[in-house]
C-alpha cells in the first residue's frame, strides 16, 4: 500500500468557556483529510489491529454504539480519520492521567474537511495531546513504528508543567462540586473561587484570609515558639545560635540530646535529631546553616512526628511519620539498598502527586550526616541483617485523623490561632497521639503556613480526608449556607439591539444600588463610567469583569462570533437573553463564514449555549415572535420570560396560561404580566424617554427593532427583581451616550 499523505491541521482553536459543543473548555481542530477522505478505516488493511496493539484500551471506548467495543466496531465497519484521531487523543490523555470522555467529529460544507473537538482542561496539554495523537495515527495508517510510552511521558510532562498542583486541584475540585466557579489567575496555583465581590482567592493552601504578618511569624521558628509558649502550647526549649561552637554550648545548656535545624527551613530539610556528641552537633549546624538563614538548637522530644491540618480553627486531618530503615545484605551498598528497599515503593516519586518523596542522598546532607554517625556512607556495604537508620523525620503520610485526642486537637488549634493562620500545618512530636500532650512530654515543634495537602489527600496508609472541602467550607460557609460565590450575571446574545439591551440593563441595576460591570460593543464600563472604548463584547473583557473584586453584578453582550471563537466567559448566568437567530442570511458575515455558519439552524445551535447556561434559579429571556426561540425555552433550566410587542400573541397567551411571565405592549404602554396577577404598566412608549430610547421622531412609528430591544431590557431587569417603578424611572433617566 502506498504511503498516505498527512492530515492537514487547518486551524486549532481553544474554546475556553461554554460553547456549541459542551459546557466545558474544548480544543476545536479543523482537519483536511486530503486523500484519506477516500480511505475510511475499513479500506486500510490491518489499521484496526495496529491501533489496538498500540492502544489496547481503545476496546473500552463505547463511541456512538453505546457499549464496550463500540469504537472498534466502527473501525471495522469503516469510519474516517478525523473520528479516529479524536479517540486516539482521548486515550492518550487517559494514559497520561488526565482522563476525558468527551469528543466529537463533524463534517463541514467542504469535502474532506472536518471539525474535531475534545475536552481539554488546559490548552497546552490539549495541543501536546493533539500533536502526539496525530503522529500516532499517521504512523498506524502508514504501517510505521511508533513508541507509545515516550509519547505518554511527553504528555505527562506537559501536564506536570501546566496543571494545578494536587493541593490547589483538591480545593478547586471541592469548589466545583458545590457549584462555585473558578478562574485561574496565573500559570501557577493562584486561583479565584467565585466571581466579583463574592470571590475568594487561594494560592495552594493559602487563602486571602491568610495574613502576611501570620505568614511571617510562621516562617520564624523562634518567634513562633515564643508566641506558642505565651498561650500555653507546649514547645521544646531552644536557642538560636550563630556558630558550631555556640550550638554545642546551647546544647549543653538545654540538655542532651538535642535537635539542630534551620530557623526558617521547611519540608524537614537540614533537620538533625537526637544529637549528643559535640562533633555531631557542630556538623549538624553546618548542614542546617546551608538550608536557612539562622540555626536553632532545641531539646529533643521523643516520639513520632505528626502533622495536623487546622482549617478555620478546627483539626480536619492528621498524619503520622515514620523512621526509614534499610537492612544490609552483605553485598549491596547503602545507595543500592535505598533504591531497592525504599525508592522501589510505588508511593515514592519526584512528582507532587506521590505521597512520599524519592530519596536522593546527594541532595540530603542531613541523611548523610545520620549515616556518618553510624560509621557509613553511600558506598558502604552493611553486613547481612544489619539495620541502618536512613531518616528520622519526614515521611509524614500515615493517616491518623481518627486517633487524635481532643487535648492534642485543642493544642494544635490554639497554635494556629496564636500565630494568626486560618490554615496551618501543625507539626508536633508525641509518642501516642491518642493521649494528651503534657503527660508524655509531647510538644509542637513547628507551625507552617500554606501546608501541603497531599499527605491527607493521598496518604501512604489510611483513608484520604476531604481537606479540599474543609477549605471551601471555611471560605464560603458550609453547603447549607447557600453561598456559591456567584454574583448576578446577565448574558445577552443575538444581533437585534443587544448593545442597547446590555447598556439599559446595566443602568437599571446601577439605579438599584449595585456596582455593575458591563462589557458590550460600546466599550467596557464600571458603573456609569466608560473605562475603555471600542468593541468589548469579548471573552477576555467578560473575564476581566468577573475578576474585579468591586462588582456585584455583571452584564455581558456576546455575539454569535464570540461564542464560536472563545465560548461564553462564564459557566452559568442568572439571566440569559437571546434576541434572534439572524446572522446567517446572505451575504453571510466573514466571522461566521469562517466557522462554516450558513443557516439559521446553525445559529440556533450556537445561541442555545446562552440558554444552556442559565442557572436553575435563573431566568431565560426569549423573543416570542420567532417560533424557534419559543422552542429554545425547553433548553432553559430556570424560569422563562417571553417578550413580544403584541400582548395577544399566541405564544404569550399560552405562556401566561401555564403560569409564565411575559413583557408586551398594550396600547402605548409596556405591560408586565404574570398569570394570576394584575398586569403592571412600566413605560409609556409615547413619552419623551421612550422616544429618545427608540429613536422615534415626532409622529413617526417606533422602529420595531427598538421596541424589541426595550422590551428585552425590561424583561431582563424584571427577571432580576428590579421593581416596575424603578424600571420606569430608569427608562426616564437613561442616557444612550456613553460617559467617559
């Protein structure tokens, strides 16, 4: 068989928000199959078997058949290369540890050109997955070798570089489970939970409630001990020293054995335990000095190291450490024994996802010092059966949450409060955490700001603890509080008067006393002030407003093109407005033609996104004069308000009969009608304000499009609970000209 030409990737577009494909971000790829359009899978001998050899788990893909093996069935019956690429990319993501189950491939109006999309939490990861999947598919088609393992490793490396760390991901996941939206604010772990004034921010396990002073105190072990001692938390006696000789003198004053450690170190690095000999103490000083700015000598506390996680004053998880030992074989070196007996543990690894770290003696001077005290080094060969202590502290990954004595929990909570931390990792040493501290001479040895959560999320032994949920509850109250971090968002889509609708709704919300952000074709507004001119009905402008900590309501205009290019800038909205399905009539606008949009039915599929994201306690606002928009009401999870100028329009009458609300015109008044209630007039279309808003001059008839825009704005404001009286007053005072 002749070698087939490569599939061309015509365009790659990352849709960051809800879109015509799904609620979630996706990578959309435009593919030109070229000659492969004439070569579906059943015409490529051996392709299915080669794919199964490379990716055996493709057998698990249901595809459209709806059962295991469904995709393989499609391959044997004949399917096209774009569809195959979709499944290969999904499987590579699964193998790399970022599972996804969503993908679609659809033909376009051009022969051989397809749109292929797949779920993508991160654009960089998605692009690498596409590149690797593309290479694998062409190798399989052309019967060429391909190494899957290195491909998956490259993808996994991209995930490690760009995805949230495990602590941050756990908090974000818990927020998502509660319906709290999030926005990633940098390439690292700074994340906004919620929108506008309702938002909170996290940076790993630090929050915007974590004070800088408290963080500074926690970074100074000596100061921390002073404060803890003052409030009655047991701490080991200690002294800051500036030389090896001073360390030995302090050790004699405190009483042997002692601990030598850096004053501002972390992760147990540079810590040497149970030292009694002068040479050991002076050597430990040099090790600790290399890890921190100053060195502290403390009384040695017998027992095991424990880490208690305190969130909002409560202990929510606890883990215990263990000493590490190796056993000599009489033939292997210490370094070999560490690799064979310790690093071979599948729970150990370099990545953050592993609960235990890989042991590398070259970067652990405290371990080397401990070995020296036993007369050994990395190249020494311990005798058969000889037990060698490799590490005294660290390895805190054994869950013991259910064992914590109330007295110990109280001491940990008091320590966090004394330092001033809302979230703290309390390190204490005690022989038995199920007993009170004082009788067994236990003590708190460190208080840590921004503690890692992995030891509690993925303990080496014991049950994982829902620490992400505890932090979210700390920030927003428990789920019963109803706080989901959301502010009212009004999304307006279509083409008929959408800018005027957006500006008028924002004005009415401003009069109600809200701090409103507005992004529309007229610019970007905060309150009544235009802060940027030019078209701002974009994803980026919407996200900027949602990140603004001053706004408590946001109004966003979204065109068909912006939804196709980026998706909506929010996951859910309080009010969604769709004005019409125009845009596909000849001549089709270039921004729609490039997306292969040529018919109003296609516009429907795009704009339904706006109804799809209306919150269950929100409201969809739809123009009842178009039967297709009336049908769109079925897609709205919340209430629906119809608007149309004819008060007796059949769609309005039917909607009111079912208990729905409508906005219409009767005579020359705008009428708000809710079945079972008396209709309310809220605007006079013959008045000066209405003439100004609709562009009417003298006795001219009011332009239909202007009336529709006014009714849509009134409906959206009414849906948000703005009173008819305030709506009427707002129409009287609204100035269509932007104010800089």
